[in-house]
């Protein structure tokens, strides 16, 4: 049998056993081209392949990002222009995407199915090496940018997917800050260039520049190939050589990433970001201190600074964070350690501050660090940070993100940064051992002195708010465009008209059947017909429901203690989102909150609070809202987890008004960021609250309604603090009662044996004497149809409804319809033609339908596209091959590999939603048997929901005002 040693086309650079990953690691060089390859061979069925290129940016025009989008729009062997969308809806992949970073671009795929995996490898290799960008200029105009002119007398406009994506990206002040941090620290390096593209600079990129960039950098000599999992590695290497690599000659490609020389003195940078006309410029400045920390090839240093991030800034009660908060100069303190670049950066940021506080900010940092290094860091902070990081690394739980892909990104980082050992990022056992030993030395204090106190390669960034800056920039762009349009002669105008017509024709004409047939796909008989289920035991222990998901978990128990909120009145329930945030961040009777946080880090993989909604799949708007404590612990630490949960829920000092105010300020700051950056979620949640009790609850605990309550509390804390304390105390007594409790535990049988005997102990101290009678929250639902004004250059458009309320029943065919709409209709109408970065549809088992767009330049035209969906469905026609493609894509979403933690949670969720194993199997059968006629029959369901016209938008002020007639009210977010 042939082995890797026998291959003639490759030179083996290294073979080593990777103990941490239970893998054999092999590094090779392709002899003809110099392509570098890394293999991790193991027993993981979830196979991963990626090809990446070092892609330095010399400008801010986003050429690397636009190219990443463009190469997936058809290639030599697979010419369908929507190849990527076809794979999303017609492959069993467990991961499929492409990613642009500041110094590299990678194209990863993963699949558990061997045939599917081979197909994906073939498509991706052909896409990156032989893309259709050289044949179709329209790809650049669609994915990058283009002028748009419909008639000679119409207004000249811009459009493009990446252009709109980056407009959305730079609507976030945090993204603007990040760009300025890198600009200040790396003025002579590629990291000073915006790899994603500054919107105004994207408009300067020429089609020919993109082609030249591809020709230079997308070559095997500049490539990094990665294979992970259980497969015939010899077969894959021979195939790569024969089908692709051997067709190229070796080139000398200068893509080196040079280090930024250290500064002689600290750099200073000042800039502005946009807020809307109704926001205050006071208390809205960002102050940031940034330091370069060696190189990321020093893995021990990198892990050390992740530990220091926790110990100084990240932990509850971390000393540097607390010292800055006590000055009162900012409402929130953030810390980041960015280590994907060759020169990592440690940043400390004061959020919602003022420029005049800069000297206090910097003095406090230096004074506190001096005190810390003199007196020594409290070892519990370091131990908690180190143990937490080590626990999570060994657990290797990345949810639905393949762990092999995560390892691959780290390994490619080492390769492109020219380290001697590409496996340095995954070989960590000895590093953890050394760092534990160094806890008894001044090692961490010396790192602070060297890199944060006595380091000249640092910068200070001040990012100030400016009302209406975005509108000014928009108007300036329009003025330049009008001026440019006025100077055009007849020939140039005709050229733009023809270019626009050509793009519209390209976008409107679907790929031919012959082109689609080139994309390989599985047959229906290759799809598993039965859904595998984990074993879940339903037990009643001491009158309490206990759900045990029996799985091998490598000695880790995943505990969840739930409390039903169904009997909590609304005047208390609206404070549940605050209580969820407060518990664990406030002192208890036996611990100050920083000590409690450290003990959790030392003895567990984390103990968290949360709120959840489990919606009925049988009865319209029936749902179980819960307050939850979750913990991941080694089996022998179960008592510790139960003790901490009891301490948090029964002994928290909720009358500490000073600490409550700090938390409320932090909450407001965090949620303000989230509501806008995840505007599609904000809009969907708010829209559902107009017509759904469960949607109303979600908005109450985490959406706009929750944010509005937190904002009022922050603005009028002194007047409302007593009421807040009273509500939180009353809420605890109403929630944490034995009759409300459910327990869920994911472990093997040995782990569960330790739990059952402790159930009574958990219940024994819960509240039983509540003077207020139980009340069921009815919620008053109002159709508000709001437009939320944000300092955003793009929109997040949402429309929702519920089909159970109309008397329809859930069927698996609706999941197939979701695939068709998301990757066919909405993909073409919203993304391809409209230029939005994304659009999605969903039909949930509880009857909720959601339609939304993401980073969308449009508003009304997107709603028009939504309203045309019923007609599209009525006219839907598909042959057997295409229906199979849609079905495969639908099954893919059901069969994504799960970690034990996620698998246990999903089993519990299905139980609480009333969706049985039989229901899951029936859903799968309905998906597998779906045909075109059944899709057509779904049109009335969608039409009735759309006719209810529940809509909400988060977006640009000028755009919302221009379409004001769509809304009942415009509200400042």
C-alpha cells in the first residue's frame, strides 16, 4: 500500500505526533510549485479542507475582500455564476465559506460525507485557480461595486455587495476604532490598510486591478493547503497534484509580511465617528491605549497575554478595569487581545467617555499597573484565567463550527508568518505546564512591565462622536457623483447605460441547466433517511423533572438548572433581563463578586445565567419562558457548581446600589452596541413582539423594550434605584421556587449517578413563602411597525407573521421552502440585484415566519421583494434534480455535527417545545418527500402572513425619513 513517503510530487518537511489533537501532523512542500501543505490525520469524521493565500493589501480598496467574493461566482469546470449559492442549498457540507483577514484569505469546506467532501474540494480548487472573473466583468460589478444608471436623465448611483457590506461595517464605532488602532500602531505595515475596504476607497478599485491581484497572489506558489480528519491522505495528495498543482510552474511571489519597527515614542491619533442628529456628543468618546506584544509565533507569550487580559480587564472585579471605572470617566471599560496578526495588540478602551478625561485615563492605567507589578497580581485572577483557557482548549467545543477548521486557521497563521513550527498553535500541553509553574514567580508582572509599561511601541487613540457625520459623508459623495455625472459626455453616458444593462441582464438570466449540471451532487438515496437521536431519560426526582442526556462527554458534565417564568407578572418580568445580567456580577453573602468569578474560573469551565423561550410546536403562542443557570464542570466538581448556583440565586446582595449602577451602565453600553451591529436580530425580535406573546417576551428581556428600560434606569438611577432593588428582590422570590425548577444534565451514566442524590439539596433552600399570588402575563400586543433610526449607512429590514395562528400546521416542506427562498429567490432579489450583504427566511416549528435583510442599501424595494414571494412560489417549477439539490441543502442544516454540550441542549429544547423524536422523524420524511407541487401549495401560507404587514427596520435616518409612510412611527434607537 502506497504511503505518503512514496509520493514523488511532494517533499516531506516534518512528521510528528500531535498529542493534544490525537493526530499525526505532516508538513509537505509541493516540489513543482512550492505550495505548502499541512495534514492532520485522525479519526474525526468531520473532514476539513482549505486552501489559503497570503494576500497583503497595499491600499484601502478592499481588493482581497472583493476577490474572495468574486472567485466563488463560477469557474472553468463549474461555470454556474451562482456556484456558492448552489452549494449552500445542495451540499451536505458541515461548513462552507470564505474568509478574508488582514494578511490572508482562506477558502475552507467541511463535510462528513466522503463523496461530498471530494466534490467540495474540487469546486473550491477550481474556483480559486480558474475563476470566471476573467470572462465576466459583471462579477466585479456585482460583488465589488459599479455605477448604476438606468436612463440618461436619472441619478447616477453606486451599488455592490462588498461596498454595502463595508458601509454597514463602518457604521459601527467599534469597527472605526479598530481601524484607527491598527493605523496608529502599524503605519508602515500592511496592517495599516483596510483589507475589507473603506467604502469610499472601494469605489476607486478598477476591474483590471482585481485581475492583476488574482494573477499575482492566487497561485500555488503562494498557497497554503490544509487537510484534517479521517481520509486517505495519499489519495487526496495525488489528486491535488494531478488535477491542479502540477499544471503550474513555481513562481517567486513577494507576499512577505514585514514587521513594523518599534516606535521611539508613543503614537497619538484622533478621529471622528458618526452619531445621529438626536444623540449627544457628551459621554460618547472612545479613549484607547494600545500596545504591540511581541509576535504571535511566541505561543507562550500569546497564551500569557490571554491570561493577563482576563486578570487585568476581562474578569469581574479585575483590578485595572475596576480602577478605571472608579474614576467615573467612562460608562464601560473594554479590553481586547488581538493575536491573529503577526504582531499582536493588547488594547484597553474607555467607552462612552470624553476627550478631557484622557489624562486621567492614561494616568490611571500607569498608576494601577505600577501598583499591580509592585504588590503582585492576585494569583486567583491568574489561576482562573489560565484554568479557564486550558479547560476550553482541552474541551475543544466550538459548537457547530468544526474544530478541525479552528485548528487549521491557527496553523495557517503560523505558516504565513513563517514560523519554524506550524503546529506551535495547537501544541499547548507543555506551555500550560510551564505557565502553571510560573504562577509562583514574577513572570506575569514582568510581562506587564515589559509590554504595557515600558514599551515604546504603543499608541493612544481618541475617537470622538460627531452628529450627522454619516449624513455629511453621504451628501459629499452624492455631490461628487453629481459633479462627475455632469461632466460625462454622451459617449460616456451611453457606456454607463450599457454597463448597467449588462449587469442587470447578467443578474436576471439564471445559470443554464448545462452549467448547473457541472456541479456534482449526491443522489437522494445517499441521504440518511433516519434521524439519529441521543438517549434522553425523563425522570421525576423528589417531584422535580430531571432530563438526562446520556452521552460520552470525556468526564465533563453540562448542567442546566431552569426555572419556569410562566407565572411571573409583567411588571416583574421586565426586570428579568437585568437580573440575568446582575447575578454573578454582584457580591453575595459569602463572596465579593471578583472572588466568586475567580473561583468559577479555577474550578469549572464556566457558570452562566441566561433567559430562554421554548415555544410550543403544536399550539399557537404557547411557550415556556425560563431563567437558567448553566455550568460545565468535571464530574467531581458538581457540588461546587451547585453551591455557586445557590449562592448566586439566593444570597446575592441586590441592595448594593453602587454596584447596580455600574452594572446598569455596562449593560446599556453593551446592548447599544449589539442592537445596531445585529440590527437584523433587533428588527426581527421587535416585529415578532407586535403579534406574538413569545416574541413580546423576547423583546422584553433582550430587545428594544429591554434596552429602553435599561436606558431609563441609567439616566434616572437615583430616583429609580429603590424601585429597581425592590423589583429584583421580589423577582428572585417569585422565580427561585421548587415548583418552578427543572434540571437538565448531559453526561454519561457515571456522571448522572452523582446528580440524582443532590436534587433534594438543590430544592431545600429555595423560596416557598411568596405573598404575591401567581399571575400569568397576558401581554398587550400592539402593531407598531416602527422604523428605528441609527447612525448606520445601511438598513436591516424585517417582516414577520405566524402561520399556526392562521390555522395552518407545520410541515417539513416549509424547511425546504426556506432553502429555496434563502438561497434562490432572496439571494437573487436582495443580494445579487439589491446589493445587500445578506437576506434570510425562516419558518419555525412554532409557526413564526421571519424575513430579513442584512446590511441592505435599500428599504422599500426589499419589502416589495418580500411581497412578491407568493407569486414566486405559485410559479415555482423544478425538475427532480433541482428538488434533490434543495432537499440536500435542507437536510444539511439538520445534520450538522454537534458537540456534546449542544447535542444535550438541543434534546432538552425539543422536549420542552413538545417536539418528540417521532415528530423529528416525520419532519425528515416530509423533507425527503417534498416535490415542486407541494412547494406551490405553500403560497397561501406566506401570502396570509405577508398581508398582516408586521414590519420593522433599523437603519439610516435619511433613508427612513424618505420612506416614512411605511411606518407608524420613527424612533431614535
